[in-house]
C-alpha cells in the first residue's frame, strides 16, 4: 500500500502543470517538504546566519532599501506567496543567497558592484526565483532519497520531514551543499528572474548583464558568487531569447533616487572581507547577537565632540563612538551599545528620499514611518507626533515603542525610539532615531536633547 502511494505521489509531482502566471513555467520536481516545513527550515537557518556573518541592522537605511526593493519584486513572483525577508550582509565579496521559504541575503559588495538599480534588482529577482522553485528543499529531497530505502521514504511522506532531515545531518546553514546551486537550477532562476524583472518594470536584460560583468572582472571579489552560482553557459543568449517572448516596452526602470543615495552610502563603507569574517568566526562570531541587560552602560560624558557631515553638523558625548563617515549614514553610541545587527543605545542619523519631495514635512515623515515599520513590524507609535524646531527649522517629533536587542531572562526588553525629522536643502528628509531601553529613556533624554540642540543642517 505504501509503495503504491509513493508511486502515485511521484507521478503527480512529475505530471502536474503548475498554474503560475509567468511566461517561463517554474519547475517543481519531487519535494518531500510541505510549504510549512520549508518555511520553518528556512527560518531556523536564518536565525543562525547573524552568528556566522556580519548582518546590518534591519533598521539601517541600507537594509530598509533592500527590503523595499525585494518586496516590490516579490509581488510579481509567481506561485506560492512565501514570507520573504531581505537582509544585508556587511561583506566585501559579491554574493547573495536565498534560504528555503523566503529569507534572502545580499552582500554590501553586490550593491557596490551594481551599476544601476536594475542590475541589483536582477540579483534579488534571481534569488527570489530560487525560493519560488524550491531549489534548496528539492536538492535536500534528492539527498534524503539517496540515503534512505524506499520504505523509509514512505515513512517520511506519512510524517515530518524536518526530523528525518536532522537525523541525516542535512541542514541549510551557511556553506551548506544545498545553498550551492547546480547549473540547471541557475538557468531556471535566470529565466524566471528575467520575467520577474520585466513584470516589475525593469530592463529584463539587466540580470544577465550584471552576471557577465562580474564574470569578466574575475578576481577574489567575484569568486564566491561564481562558486555559489555556477555559470550555466550562454547566459546572455538564453535570457535574450526569453526577452524576445515578452511584449516590448518603450521604457524600463533603470535607476532611482533611492539607489543613487544608497550607492553614495556604500561607496564610503568598508565591509569585511571573507578572511576577516573567518577570523571573526574563529574568535566566537556574534555569539547570541543579543546584548544582555547590564552589559551596556548608558552613561554619557558632558563633554562634547563635534562631527562635520556633508549634510549637517552635530556634537555628541566624547566617550561615545561614531560609526560612519562624512558621506554615509551615521550611528553614535556608547561602548557596547551596538551589536553586529542592532543598536541598543544611541542615535542613528540618515537621509530619506521621499517620492514627493515637495509634499509637506508631515506627509513625508509618515511615509518614512511606513518604511521603517515595513522592516520593523513590531514598531508602533505612542501618542501624537509633534511640531518642533530643529535649530530654527521646521521639524517633526515622533515617539515609538519596539523590541530592544537587550535581553533579560532570555527575552527582549521594551525599547523607546524618538524619531526627529527635518528637511535638507534638496527636499530630502534628514532624520535621527534616538534609541534606548524604555526603562532608561528618561535618564538618556537630556543627552539626546543636548545632541539635537547642536544639530545644524547645511
């Protein structure tokens, strides 16, 4: 009885034609994982990534930009609506990877290498296509089938796959065999990614152009990408053939003001090399990535140090540290106030380019808030936003509550965020997010207010 059931399931997997809205039909193949198991496996693997790689905070402007771009592309992905999450790895080498069920990671080096937003979107669309076509769990299914007798596979079909995967030592962690795609999987992701690019409004040739560019450049920055994404051969030719099947468009999206702003930011960054990350991992990596209550001292010196940015000037306590430079987004925090992927105490200063620069400060502040909430779903406003003056200029003040990276008894404590916005001369928003544990908000507020009083927008 089990044997006939297995045969029937395999035949169904081979014969079913998926009803997916794309010119390229995504392949399915045999997969022992249910959609729920796939999401769970991906989430478990994603939780381990910050312990092995330097992940930028999800609240950082760069992470928010990648998240917004990724979700825009994912809206046009066919088939199962996976819970996509997009993250940025602070690594110099060009690479990106997708975990089963939706987590996607993009290296800073990839953003630095992209000539325009269409090329960057092509990389993300390619990774989304790996998720759509379930390449990771399909490869794991093949491995499990090779290691188990047919009768045992029947047992998996009747029970949970994740438990059997663990007993066989199969995982989707960093460096896993199942994250290194075959040439066949690469071609499938290229073609489906081309359609996603087209449907989102980008030049569908951009992905192949970027891949060819890094292939021709060669060198160590490209080696990791080419290792994880082997060249199927004739990439430009088969992508061009796919594009010819699509209705022609007069114009495509190529760039955006957000991309130009991000390119300016990453140009000033010095992401970690693979060698530096390997040394960091040997020294213990990011550990739990959580700051334990009591390990962060909020004490701030009354003596201030001036910092001149291209867009503003500000002073901050001289026993706090500044991360960033005169062209990039900046974080100012006390020692141990910043983990590998979050700010526990301090201030983040950056710019936001609204879609309508001539709209009111109130409208653009709320647009910024919507963007912040997209990458921080638990962030919520308390009270009403207020009109303030920032060095005699119009400003907005918003109080927010969220979850702190500081943990107590294994659980995050409550965080208080104070968002302040004002206009730059070019119409963009300059914004500051003052961050503290909720219990320390009142004691840190005088320091934050003192810093704000020194802010001068250029």
